[in-house]
C-alpha cells in the first residue's frame, strides 16, 4: 500500500496539492510513519485561491497545508460525529452538517477514506484557510 505522498502522486486531480506540499517542505512528514488524516484539496479547489502567489511563500504554504493535516487516522464516518478536529498547526477544524452533508471548515468531501500505509486521505473541494480557524462555528 502506498503512503500519503505516493497516493497523491498517483492522482492527477491532486497535482496542485503535491506541488504545494513539496514547496511547503511537508513531503517527508507525509512519507513518515503517521498515522495521519489529510484533507486534500483537489485541483478545482485551488482555482479559488491565488495559487501562483501562494507558491512564492513556503512559510504560508507550510502553515496552510499543516492546517489540512491531523494526527491519527479518522474515517469520514468518525469525522461526521465530531464538532472539531485539531490540526498540526494547533488550530482546530470546525465540522458541521449542511443539509445532511458534512462540511469541514469551508470544504465538502469529494472522495473519502482513501487508505494509505500511513493514514487516510479525504479529498475536499476547498483550500482551508488557517487564519479563519473557528469563524465557521455558530455559538
């Protein structure tokens, strides 16, 4: 079974994510033992952000994509039962239901539970923004 990075490499819809993870210096982490849960924005998700500008700043990329990474292996079913999920940045993703559909921060699942040797990938339709962490919650 392939690790998270090799699984991403095999999926052409995740090529922008792969480039971002390489620039952010997160490849070795995602080849490590884990286990990890990665919320993986597909290429369509990157159309909503200034991708070329983001690639110029590895620090911002590292913070952004560390915010997509959670320690431990969490299935989509398990995530649906949660309210928040702590990320590698120390900030938490907000989990809610929108008309019966799971929404994690500002992203919806495109594909879930892609098994890897060191965790699981959930493909999402948006790029999470760590500076907006928590604002999605309605108290």
